[in-house]
């Protein structure tokens, strides 16, 4: 669901944040859980079915951290399908217009159904501007262990089907993983990530990661033609001043900044931790990303930007 950040009231006071609980599973052991199909999810309590919803609707509304083992594979399939659909939508080179250079025969035929199949009004189309560049930045610190695997799967699907996409992960430092995700099988990508991303499940330094991104990849952004997605819970251990400066710089260089926060799916959540409250003023969209339905809403929004 799109949230209008301009209508948010400013925080009345700085709230001292507690350190998020870090996962006891660090780096490669946590990857091994993924490669073994997440065996330790078997003990999760299953959410009761809600009357009136189909099984797919129930799964779509179920939070990622409440999934059972038998539901994980179905969720992976759904996320891959979603990312491929988004890639196709972002890649389309034509847009509808009343006046254009090329006849849109399919749209004209659909429109004619209103008149019994007789074509009365022609529909035209014209080339779209160059597709947007999409930059994905995923927090893989310890507090994100449960959620990051699903967004990395989303990144994998989009990276392999959308030609103008760059992907990064960060914890205490930044890792460029675009080439690691360009593999035929997701498991192959996980093995490479396990070998090359040394600080998985560590602390969080969002400002530091953005600073590295800014200086190591100076030609990454296309002026006003870049969508920048950050997937993080906002628990930052870095310097607030650095995060503020980097977010301000990023805001000037891209068309839209979307922050996807899995904690935002909770009705009691408030963005009071230092990292999240610092970044909030620079965001175009602040979105939940805690289940399949929220990811579908986010994808739908991307196709409209």
C-alpha cells in the first residue's frame, strides 16, 4: 500500500533504540539452512485458516516468519513468478496513447467489443522512453535473517529477467552481487553468496553501505531514470549523520526511493529507531514487505512509476 510520506507527522522526540536481537546463526550456517530447504521452520505455529479465503489467498497474507516448511516451496514459486511478471512489465517498450505513430490493433479490437465488435475508434501506441534502471539494496544483517531470503529470491528472479537491474547486499559492508545472481538455479546463487559475502548476519551500517555505493559505483544512476529499492528493517548501528548525508545525496540522483520494511506489516510498528527515522524524510514510498501480498502491491506500484 502506498503511503504518503508528506502527511506523516514529524517525530516528537528521539527515541533511544534497543539493539535488535541478532541471529545466533551466522554466515555460512544460515546459508546451509536455506540450501537444506529451511528445516528449522518445521516448528513454526501454523496460522489458522481465515473463512472466506482460498488457500492461495491465505498463503499470500501469511507473514514470512510464520511459514511452515511445507509452505516454503510454494512461496518460493510465487515470488519467482512475481519477479518475472514485474520484469516483463518493466521491459515493455510501448505505451497507449490516443495519438501515436503505430496502430495498436489488439487494443482496438478490445475496445470494439463495446460496440458489438465493430471498430469505431482506433487505438494507437508509441515507444516508451528507455526502461528504468532498477537498483536493489538488501539488508542481510542478523535482524533480517528470516526475511532477507525472500527478497534475495525476488532479486534473483528480477535480475535474471530484467536487463537493467543491479543488485547489492550489505551488513557491515557492501557487496555487489549482480553477477552472483545470474545463474540458472537459485541454489547455485546461494552457494556463491555463501562463499563471497563474508559479513552475512552481522551488524548493520546503512549509511556506510550507501557511502560505499556512492564512491565505488559513480556511474550507477541514470538521472531521473533510476528506481532505488532498499529492503531493511532500519536497525542501523552506523553514524546517523553519515546516513542523513548519503540519503540526501541519493535523493538528488534517482527518480524514486522506495524503502521496503518487513516490520511495517505490524499495526503497532512505529519508525522510531535512529536509522529509520533519519531516512524517512527522504523516501518517496515507505512500504511493508512482510508477506506475498505486500510484495505484489509493491510490484504493482513499480509498474506505475
